[in-house]
C-alpha cells in the first residue's frame, strides 16, 4: 500500500512559520532535489498575495521566482491555491485578467494543479461554474478543499451536503482542509467516513496543521480509514503551526505497513540546507507543540497567527496577542461563525485587534466586515447566523451606504492596459502592475538589486569563492583531489 505525499514547504510551510518570507534563493537552493524526491505534488507560492509579499517585503521579482520553479522542478506537479481571483483580500478583477494570470503560470510551466476551497466564499454558486472549466481548459488538475471548522452550523450533514454539491464539477481529488489544526482522532473517525462515502470514488486527501499538536496522530488515523494522500512539510518548515513533518509521518506509515515512495535520504539533505538558511536568516525553526486547547476556542489558523505576531511586533504591542485572540472568539460569533480561513480569518483578527487597541468593540469597523454584513462574501456572510442587531447597526452606517453605492466599472482589458502602461507592456509587467496597483513598489523592488542567493548543489565553487572574498586576510586557497590541484589567490 502506497502513501502519496504533497509537499507544502515552499507555500504553506513558509506562510505558517515564516510569514511567507521564503526567498527565491532559498527555494532555488533545494528545488532540483525536491523535484527528484518523489513527491506527488509540491505547493508553490504563485498567487497574487505572494507576489505582493515578494515585491513589497522581500524586494524580489515574483516572475523570476516563477521561472526558477518551472526550470528547476520540471517533473513534479506544482500546485497553488487558486480560484476566481488573484488576490484573496481584494475584489476579483475582470475575468480576462484572471485568465491571463493563470494562463501565464501554466505557459511558464509553474502550475499544474489548482487547489480551491469550496465552502468559504460562495464558490460553488459564484465562481466554480466558470473558473473550473477555465482551469480544465488550461489542463490543470482540480483539487477541491472542504475547510473544516467547529461551530453550531458546521455539522456532519453540512459536510456531506457540500461533497454532494461539488461532485458535478468532476474534481480530480477532494481534500479535507483543517487549516486550524482542529481535528482530533475521534472527530476524524466520524467525519472522514461521511466525506468518503459521499465522494463517489473521488480520491480524498488530508491537509492539517500541527497547531494543537494532534495532526501527526490524525494523519495516521486517516491512513487507517483509507486516505492515501497526506500534506506534509520538511523541517524547519514543518511542525509548529505548519503541517506535520514528512519524516515523522513516513516513518510511522512504514511501521504501519505502508510504502512511502519518497527519497528520505535526499530530503534530509534538503532539510539540513533549509535549516542552515533559516538559522542564518534568523527565521523560526518549526518544532512540535504541546497540546493547546485555546486553539479550539479562537480557531485562528497558524499562518494567520504567524502574520499577526509579525504585525503586532512591528506595532510594538506583541504583548497583547492573547487579548486579540480572545476577542476574536466574540467577533467570530457575532458574524455568524465564518470558517477561519483566508480571507475571513484575517478579517476577524484585524477587527479584533482594532477592538482591543481602541478599547471599544466595533467603534471602528473595517470595510470588509461591512461588506460581510451586506452578504458580499457568499454563503458564509450576512445571513441568519450573524448577530442581527450588529448587522442592522453596520448596514445603517454611512459607510455601508457608500460601499453599497459603489459600482464596479465595466472596464475593458484594453482600458486597464492603457492606464498602466499601454500596449507596449508585456503581459507579465502588466499583471505585476495590476497586482501592485502601480509602478512605485515595483521600482523600489528593482532598485534593491539582485536577490539573495544561497548554496546550491550545482555551484559549490562559486559559493566558496564568494564566502572567502568576505575574508580579506585569506591570501589563497588550494583545493586538491588526487593529482589535480586548483589554487585560488586573492589579488587585492
């Protein structure tokens, strides 16, 4: 019996532990070995939200990152979270731009599989009817995710019904996405069989996070229940609030009689290199967490907590993290128990932070939650489960009337092009300017110079020379192998 692994190191591992701070050079240092390691799929950070991170914070060109991944990993299926949008926190762009963006990724060889949540944003009614045919036309595999949560309205029958609703779209796979790490072994035993029974033979995968410390046990139970594809990460981007470590899951799976099909010796070398880079860059190193019942109360996903810590630290109020998480419980209840996943989890946490900072609940309300009250986010927003007094209060505000009056202009692709560069601008540059809302941050990114590079297996000598050049007291280096000798002399 084979177990198939989907690697999340570059995408969800980085998002969960490094606030999506993994650089192009870090991925490049290990990409070729990852391609040879035997993964069924490797997640890659090629959605618009990651493009913004690369340009704004890392000062690196995301298109160069995309090209590198396509070049270095030609043999492995590459996947990303996708859908009828480019950036999950912004209104969807016109469809021609969405089609251009994903077409470009496919043409470059950087995307083979689209992963889409199906129960968080009204996707089944709003975007799936057009976006899934578009993805299939591009030749992408389709993997639809059921986001797991705990609330009075997310029952077994709710999940069974959602599975039945997505089957007409003929997905290649379905996966249970436990973004908060909330699954327990007992809960999996009741929920997973229901999903599999309703899946009509479509393969079911499992994706969880180690936020409560239970995910490795949940994965082993999933194998016993018939799941054969698990989402894992490599240390130092495993454990913590990320996915279980491949090494831990693979070892236990073998003891249970399963074969794994991945080259663990090669991957241990990859893990060591990533750890060295992580320590050098002062990044968090993922470690197993103790059981944390608080996670079942606030349900904030690991990736959101990682970014929240980063943002609160920059604001100098990291000491108030627990207050924000506690406040998020009430905010989520008030808005009708939305599933705590992008973008809803970010909306809830942002509003909670504002409530804590101002000392008054809903004194200032972000536009996204006013839109939520108006029902702009599909099935999860603005309906009967939301606190009706709060809903009436928000809908009665001047800002709610302003947002309701906004009409998205029926603008053509040519008109958009004309505003950000004209017909002479390449598709890649046009899309980047569209995502970044102009050229200023792109210019700052390019002014920052070449991105950082790290040791890779195909250029050890160059790396050695670069490192030795930093030490001016070293006059020469002699490398000898048998009768062959190479002398490198410092002329300065």
